[in-house]
């Protein structure tokens, strides 16, 4: 695939972690459909990254494998939101070629330590295999791969529970966590709300952003559109945005076209 067909100025995999941690404005989306053609189209849109949603969508290892192959060939940053903080899920996503993982429901410093360890090589951490796609299928020496993992692999800790907000400063201080991802929907439900405009959520946004910035981490969240991203950037300094999903964009585009045709009557 011609990576140049994407957005002008889009950078590739090697510097993605640096840009996340620096707070560079980044536009990505969740991908819900486990079909590689969808990823190919999303790459052509000029997005900075795509996150396969293996927590809430029907991705299996085979569908993730094909998507990761395309992303690596296009030098395009692909994340995977794993279903849970299990070693097999984190390791599989990274071995297939994902640049990083988004881990749901990180609620404590202890949980953050475990997640960071499982995503990196070392005692009790990610299992080493030099024959994976990420490792170049046995074409790269171990020292090079260990260094690349330290420089490249990015770990997002998802802050989506009230207890996670209470511990967010300790989570942010955990070595090996690169970004905090505030999950507004789960967090709102956790606060007993039915909408995403509560004072509790707004206070959490401020606290999570402040913790990320104080620790030199990236600050990410889900937003439905650019207007919401702009508001959070200006108000709290969020920089990395997971904007809607291909489902949301298909609905938005289709509904707009339908409304235009109906207006002709």
C-alpha cells in the first residue's frame, strides 16, 4: 500500500510514542469491523493512528493479524484495545505488530505496574520471540529488538472507573505507562450518570489531564467529533483523540446524504 496516499505530514511508527508523550495533537479512531479493507480506507484518510477495538468488537487473532500486517507494511501506527489486562492478549497484540496497547480498567498503581511489565521484555514481562512479525520474522538480532521495544512500544492506561481517578497520580507515575486514556462513557456510568456532561466527569477530565501532564505522559480520550476535541484541548490540554469509529462515520455520512435527498421532496 502507498503510505504517501494518507495525510500530508503523517509520521510513521518509530516516532509515534514520542509524539504521544509530547502531547502532539493526534487524530485516530476506533475500528470496530474486523475486515482489513476498512483499515486500508482509514489509513488513506490521513489519520495518525487506528485502534482495533478487541474489547467491544469481534476481533480475533486472525483478523488482528491481517490488519497488523497491513499497518506494518504501510508504516502506520496501529493500536489494539485488548479485552483485559491479560499477558496473552497484550503479548499477542504486540507480537502481531501493533505499536501499542490500550488497556481497559486500570484502577490502581499496582495494576499499572502489571500492565507496563506485560507490555515490555524483562522478568515476568512480555515473552520474547524473535520469529514474530513485530520482530521481523527472525531477521533482527535480540539487542536491536530489545532497544526497539523500549523506544517504540506505547502503553495507554485506560482511566474509566472512579477508583482509577482517585489513584490517577500514582498510575501516571508508573514507569512504562506512556499515556492516560480517559474513558468518558464508562466513567460516567461509574459515577451513576446517564449522560456525559456531569460535574463529576468534568472534574475527572481536569484531574486526569493534570496528572498526565505532571508526569510527562500523553493525555488521550474518546470524543464524538472535532468540536468536542477542541473543547477538551483548550480546557485541559488533551492531545490524543480517539474520534468516534468507522461505524459512527458511516452513519454520519449516510444520514447526511439521506437528509439531503429527503430535502428535495
